[in-house]
C-alpha cells in the first residue's frame, strides 16, 4: 500500500519513512494518507486525486514561503532598530550573548517531550514566531503606548513605568500566546494536552527572550563594555533564563487543560485564565524590578522559583498522564500479540524508552537507534490518535481508519528493521 505526502503530493512507496521529494517525515500525524491500489480504480481517478492534492499542497507551500518571508523581514527590521539604538559593534555583542545559551535551553525543553514528540518544523515555527513576529508586535504596541502616555502626561518616567508594568505584559504575552491559540485550533492533532502546551510555550518564550536579550545585552555592552554585557548575561542568561518561557507556560497549561477536559466551561475559562496569569506574573516581575533590586530579588526567590518548581511538578504529572494514554491505547495490540510484555512495558515508560534507545545505539549503531526512535514515536502517535478518536476529536472516520492502518504498517516495517535490537 503506497502513501501520498500531504505537503507536496508525492506518492511515497511502501517501506519509506520520509518523502523522497520534500523530506517530510511520514510518521508525522497528517504527513501522509493512503493511496488505494490503482488496480481497484480507473486510471483517471488517481490522476485527479493527485492533481487536487498538488494544488492544495502548492497553496500550502506558497503560504508557508510567504509567512516565512514576512517573519524574516520583521526579524531583520527588529535587528535594524536595535542596531540603530546600540550601534553595530554592540549589536554583534548582543547577538553573540543572546544566542549562545539558546541551544542548551531548547534541548532541555525538547527533552521534556518524551512520549509523542512534536514535529520539529512546528517547533521551529513557534520559536521563530516568538523571535520575530511576537517581538515586532510587542515593540510597536509598547512604543506607541509609551509615546501616548508621555505625550498626554508630559511625564517620561510614568511612560516608562506604563511600558514595563502594563503594556509589556499585556501585549507581549498576547503576541506570544497568539501562536499557541492558532496551533490549538489549527493543529489539533499536535496539541494533545498540558505537556504540549508547555513545550510550545517554552519554545515561543525562548524565541522572544533571545531577540529581547539582543537589545538588552547590546545596550549593556554599549554602556559598560564587554564587562557590562557579561554581567547582564549572567543575570538574565544564567540566573533568570526562563522568565519568558515560564510566563507563557501559564497560557500553554491553560490551553492544554482545556484540550484534556470535557467541560465546556473549562474549555473557555482555562485558556483565558492561563493568559491572565501569564500577564500577572510578567507584570509583577517588571514592577518589582522597577521599584528596587532588593524587591525584585525577593520576588525571584519567593514567587518565581516556587512557580517554576510548580511548573516542573505539572510536567511530571503530565508525563505520567501521557504514559497512561500510551498504556491504555496500546493494550489491544499487546493483547493480540503485536508487542511482547517487555516491549509493551518499555513503550509505556520514559525510562524504558530511553533504555531501549541506548541499547539500540550501542548494539546496532546510528541506523538502528534511529529506527528505534521512530518505532517509539510511531507507537505513541498510534496511541494518541486513538485517544483523540475516543474524545471525539476526529470527525472523519475514514481518515481516522486510514491513519491507524498507516501507523500499524509503520510499526511492522520498523520492527523488521530493528530485528533483535
């Protein structure tokens, strides 16, 4: 049974796990759909179907390219404005300081997503939304708001306080949260619960913080030289690196809670409550920093650290929930003998998956390790696909059936590649 890539329309032969034309992974939900054997249809039917898919895919590609160009333009514009303020040398120093720790923090966030990993392309979109679009929206709104306050009151200091305590929390959290709401409604298959909300929120927060830090580090380097930039880097990049991801994670938790709940009231209230809490924490953070350094430090120790620890506890419980989803929805396959007892147990725990992946790398090399990772991911995709069906999130029974058949076939193909590893 062949499959058709949903992104470019290419027919992907059985046994391949990515599109030979565009490289899209076929384990991604919605990445492919089955193509019926041509012997069961006339020659015209497959041709019409493929052309229609190509038109849709071409439209998607055009929109993606257009959106990417707009984001790139906004990012360059923001960097230009920062460069005008700081100068080219300080801008380069700010870029170096701001981007240096980002790969480490991204790795930590991705490590949390242990069961059903989100598509890398979607995570990249979220990150660069935070780094470009959200920053631009917040910059325009904050600048216009502070200017209006300064012009109406004649008090520049009041305008600065307004910008930090009211405007920044309101518009920055709204701009970052907007992409989370878009994914929540547009990519329901990739937003299953609280953990997904935290992962997406962390990525958009890191992107926003990176660009914002370019400005802060650049100004510090301009005013205090490299020593000033290093000092602020230690403060923002080491002591308090997760402020923006932490604030926005409140919005992600609210949306994730709404996704998991069957209550209509919770589906409406929790996303708004999460966004409101993100704005409140952001405002409190900026307010205490505006008043005094000592008050900011107390807020950091007695409020922000406990909130961060609470978020980690939420992550632990969310991971346990995802493990239960995998265990429940792979049980039928275990009962019919598709998985052995040991294999089933490994798939249903984070430690078991990590151990199996390590053994595959040690005994079979990179190729076997990659097959093991895809096997784990496909098993999770199958389990969460069934969970969405059980919750009524898959309105098209035929497409749901095709996807399940696709995942089952993928598991069989990957099993043959793994052998005894």
